[in-house]
C-alpha cells in the first residue's frame, strides 16, 4: 500500500550560531543563517524510508518567511517530492496554537490535492522554541490521533501504523489508525547525506509558496492577534560553569594539571582521604 | 463568573500519585497562597479514588476524578477529552501539567481542544498582574511562565493574558514534595464524562516494555556516568572510578538502550533528575534530554574525545581525550593520593 506523507519542517536559526538581541529585547534573526531544524531531518528520513519501501508521495511543508527558501533545498535533495512554503506577513508572531492552526489548514489543502493522506510527520521539537507542541496540536485541529516521541515506525498495514514510542524506563508498541500525526524522536533514523547529483537536481525543483488567503486561513486566528500567549521578556542566562578545558596529548601532564586545579578550587572528588 | 483556582493534572505511578505531580502541587500551593486562590487536582484512570485521597493529604482542596475501566491505562485522546471536559466544567484560572513524556503530549492536545495558550517546559512559574503595553489594559492573576528557549541559552517569560485556562507544563525535579498530612481533608468529586468509542480505538497499546527502578541517584553526593562512547568495557572503567571515589554509577539513555547497564541508572528526561556535589560524564555527548537531568549538579566534569561535544558547554572541568587512556590513568593517580 503506497503511503502519502506530509513532513513538517521548521527553518530555524542555526543552533550553532550565537543569537543576538535587538535593542527592544527581541531576537535578531536577520543576521544568521537559517537551517532546517535538526530534529526534523529524522522525520524526513523516516518519510523517505517509507516511500522507498511502500511507494507514495512525500510533501514537505514549512511556515516561515520567504527568505527561508534556501534552507529547504536540502530536504528536496534527500527525497521530498514537493515543497510548500506557507509564507505571509500576517503569520508573523504566531504562537504554537496559531502556528498549528495555520499548518493544519495547509495540510488540509495538500490532502485535498493528493486525494488521500496517510501520515503527517514532524520533529519532536524545534531547536529554537523547543516546545514539541506542534505535533499534538496539529493532530487536535485535524481531529487525528497523534503520538509524540516515536522511536520508530514498525509497519504500515490495513489502515494502521505500528509504532514504537519512548516512555520512562522503556518503550510501548502501539497501533494507530491512519491518518495519524507522529513526532519522530530521531533515535532510529540517521539522516542521509544527499549525493551531489541530488543536490544539483534539488536546485531545479520547485518550492510552491502559499499565502493565508490561498489556503483559506481565518486571519483572526493567526499572527499576534490569533496567539493567546505573549512573550513579555527575554534574557540571556549566564552559564555559571567554570568552563575550564584541559587538552594535552601528554595525558599524565594533563591529569596532573586537572587534579591540581580542582584542588586549588577547593573541590573534593569525594575520595575518602 | 469568577475563576479562582489552579488545577493540577496528577499522573499516577503504580498505585500512588507520581512524585513530579506532587512537586507541582507544592508549587501550585505557593502560587495560590500568593494570589488568594485554591488548588484542585484532576486524576484520570480506573480505581483511582484511593490515590485521590492521597492527593488531598498533600494540601489540595478538591480532587476531580474521572474513573472508568476503559481509562485504566493512559491513552492520549480519551484522556484529552476527560481533562478538557473537567476544565470546561470547573473553569480553573490556571492548569498545570508536568513536562514528562506524557505531559508534553497531553497538555498541548488539551490546550488545542480548549483553544487556549500553553507554554512548554517551564523551569519556574509565578503569579501577578500584567499590563499590556499596547493597550494599557491590566490583567490580574496572570501566570508568568518562565522557560529556557533557544536550546537553553536564553530565558523567556511568557503570559496568557486573556485566554483561560492559562496552561503550562513544568519540568520535574525542581520543587519539594509537600509533606503528607492525613489530618487534612479535601473533597473528592467523581465525574462521569462521556467518551465516544471511536476515541478509544484510534490508538491501541499492544505492548509495554518497562524496567522498574531500584537505584536511587537522587540523594547521591557523587555520580560517575557513562555513555555510548564507553561501550561495555568503558562502563567497567566508569564503575571502577565510581568505586574509587565512593560514588554512584549513572548512565545516558544510549548506554541503557545498548544494554550495557540497567535503566535504573539512567539520568535525564526519561530517567532520573540528579543534583550531586560532583557529576562526572564520561563518553556522553550532552544531548538536551541528558542535560536536563544533571544540569543542577554543583560541579560537572566531563571526559570526551570530541572537543566540540555539547557537554563541554555545561561543564566546570572538561578533559579532552580518549576515555580508555584517561580514565585508567585518573584511577591510578586517585588511588595513589
Ligand atoms: C524522548 C526522549 C527522551 C530521552 N531521554 C533521555 C534520558 O533520560 N537520558 C539520556 O541520557 N538521553 C535521553 N535521550 C537520548 C538523547 O537524545 C541522546 O540520544 C543520548 O543522551 C545520547 O547518549 P550519549 O551521550 O551516551 O551518546 P552519544 O550522543 O552517541 O555520545 C557519545 C559521546 O562519546 C564520545 N566518545 C566516543 N568514544 C570516546 C572515547 N573513546 N573517549 C572519550 N569520548 C568518547 C563521543 O565524542 C560522543 O560525544 C532521550 C531522547 C528522547 C528522544
Ligand atoms: N513553522 C513551522 N513550519 C513547519 N513545521 C513546524 C513549524 N514549527 C514547528 N514545526 C514542526 O513541529 C515540530 C515541533 O516544533 P515545536 O513545537 O516548535 O517544538 C518541529 O520539529 C517541526 O517538525
């Protein structure tokens, strides 16, 4: 049975970059490179593996400003067939409730176009907002079951998907009716590196841009006006760690230095001495 | 109609309220006394009235119970309906969940059902008034939801001024457990919530594989933890170092999943939250899910061969090197002292 999969991916500020604040306290996103949220690459990998095994289509979707386009090419190279960029100034300032509403409206439209939809995959959380809310909230807006912390997709059969989900102290195996939303935790899906040929081909693939009107999004439910939450303050935390790094090919010397240093700092390593 | 209560969703563990839920009750009581509100709880399951009684001993004035044989084990959609219906009927000002693997999927689902805002993974919550700078309007009993963002370098304070309830998930391991006082009496209210058959059939649990916890790392003064970089042989070194230092042995989830050590040693989001005087991480990369479980340790030492490993960003003393060379030498030197 071929499966049609939508993968949600979020362009984020490169997690390796240091974020800067504007004078008004908001984050300055303009200066830094956007990349696909690292967790979402596991979801892409999972989708592409399903397609290779069962056939079907993989459609990627991101809600982001237009300049995020470049960060999405990598996904097209990995095996995403089509890409939708939901982009509109009216979406700016959306919190997770508003974002999940807008994404679910766009998913409905993709669903209509494909005729059928089986799975919606997303990452467990984004590296900038780290909420993990979007998966369950999209599930709720669409009236579909959702499972967070999915370690692996075991089987798709008879209108259901069998998944292994991480829990405290172990796993559960669950059977979920399709269509379903799964947040992929990434432990089992090592994202592949696209070949140069695929990277070049991806440059020619089209990314379709949709605005809120085309998707039929109720504008009172998105953007700042449609968001129940407000960020009132942001501040950088000082990492109070000492951050002393010891690196020396002469291990004996390095360890002597380390032991001397912690002795000087008055730290007892708990040795019964 | 006035809203004046804080509702805490209580997870169960065996036949007791989960520890992290009790911690949340402690925090809710603190907020309630500050803003002159009451604390209530909601419990979902089957045969949970005794657990509800336990919850009242921790200082909760009312426990709402949705007890139904079909709710005996956790299932996302029916639990969402049960909790959302109790919230609609009782109209709390604030609803708090623990940021566990269950809370982090259940709470946003409930929030979307109620079309309200939610903040994830708060490390603290406070209550007070808030003035919207753009309209000048003042809101009372506003929940200040404080959380790390951008991978933990930045903190944000978030409010939900005009939607109710104000919802948040709060990280476990941050607050004390309120003392158990059997002289306290609280009301227990049973709710009969209608849940459609279809809601139960969408997700079926076929198998649960779980290990019980025996080792208690919470009170350990020194912990030496091993990760994927160790392998079975490296974990022997980890154990030896712990022995020499008189500490306990911890592990990352990768080491546990590889079968090198049992789950009760696991530190992190799905393991234990620890706060020793000294935490030594060996062959552990420092994934957020591990770091949330050990970041409040007083002193962190890491041994890793990769100088760019994220663990070095949260350490006091970082040793860059191959653990198979470094750890035996370290043991030797410590023994000689
Ligand atoms: C829902 C969920 C819950 C999770 N819960 C937890 C949790 O509770 N606890 C937890 O720990 N993780 C948890 N994880 C997993 C977490 O995301 C990481 O996958 C895990 O912590 C990685 O473990 P690690 O650091 O041991 O392995 P890796 O990330 O593989 O790191 C191994 C490290 O060892 C180093 N190394 C290798 N060889 C050597 C050597 N010879 N000498 C020195 N250094 C060496 C490497 O440089 C590397 O940094 C969870 C994940 C999810 C999705
Ligand atoms: N703006 C967005 N566009 C597309 N997908 C998103 C967006 N925001 C979040 N997601 C998806 O939802 C997951 C959880 O994100 P979050 O709730 O922000 O932590 C991410 O891993 C993405 O798969």
